[in-house]
């Protein structure tokens, strides 16, 4: 399985099936978005209840995104 659009939408594919253009969200991005819905509320609670510096908060947000895309990559791999 490749990273095709997660929802039906206008898309253009090459003859080999690779995606050229799509107006929809990719499956990988969809999986990452679903993961962030679970992970980020906990991160926000930590931020609200802390005295973290802005620099640390930005790093925490970046790490959260990296974790979500790692989970999305694992989900994409599991679909093969």
C-alpha cells in the first residue's frame, strides 16, 4: 500500500500508480492527525501546569509531531 489519499477526492496518478496530485489528505497525514488527537492533550496539560520556557515548549511540540509521524509510518508499514 502506498500513501494514497485517505478520502475519496480528485487525484491524478502516473501509469505506475504513484500519486501525482491530490486535493485530499494523505493516508500517512491522516494517521498522524489521529495520533496527535490522542497524544497532544497530554502535552498541553504538561505545558499548562508548568513553567517551561518557550524554547522547551517548541521542542516538546516538535517531539510530539515526530512521535505522531513515527506512529503513522508504523501504521503505513503494517498495511503492507
